[in-house]
C-alpha cells in the first residue's frame, strides 16, 4: 500500500469477499516469508532438511504455518474489529456498518502480516512496535475514510486500540524474557 488513501477509497466500494481474498493472499505471502526467514535463520533445520526428505517436511511445515496464519489472523481481525466497532458506538454518528470495520482492519493488518518475518532477524519487541505504529496509522486512515469519522475520533479510537495491543505485546514479551532469565 504505497498510497493508502487511494487504496482505502477503492476498498470502500468493493465487497467483503474481495477483501477476504486479499487477506488470504496476504497470509499466503506472509507465511511464505516467515517460513523462509525461519529456514535461513535456523542452521539446524537446514542441516536436517538436507539429510532427510526435505520436500515433504517443508510442504508440511508450510501448510501448518499457512493454516496458523489464516486462523490466527481471522481471530485477531475479528477481535480487533469488534473492539474498534464497539468504541465507534461512542462517536458522533455511531459505528456504522460492521463490514467496513472488518475491511479497515484487514487492510491495516496487511503490513503486519507481510513483515512479521523480520522478527526472525531483529529483536521481536522492536519490530512489533514498529509494525504496531504502522497498523495504527493505517487504522486511523481507514476509520476516517471508510467510517467517515473526523480526525479526532479516528485518532482516539486508534490510540485506545493501539495502547491495548501494545500492552498485550509488552506483557507477553516481558513475561517471556522474565521466564527465560529464570531458566
């Protein structure tokens, strides 16, 4: 999404089916990149693949990874869109159509899905923080275009959702670092 404004405007008139297909293709490429990054960064896996039936193992790992991207992504998109839609109930003109909320979250989450593979090479916390900021900016744009909200309402709803997501990430990251320090 080089120009998110024109992309989101074109999404407004499209159907949810097209957006779900976009999500599936995004998850396909995201899981492919993630799996390649895993193979490149993990030399033990590279050695075992070279010695055994690598094609079947790689195919099974890709299928499992793709299915987890799809199911996890759909779950997160539904949860985040429900939270955003609930918060939009308290704005000036209400929440509007739920389908537009889902569309906005799908397109806002696409950079996160496509670039989550960077966590294989760079510290997880920094990459996810950067991707969360990118998600917040795109969500704000989506709310202002798809839901016809003013900038203040879009920023407040996006800020609340981003703080909650950042808190969850920070809590999980902090807990995993704390547990690894004790081991």
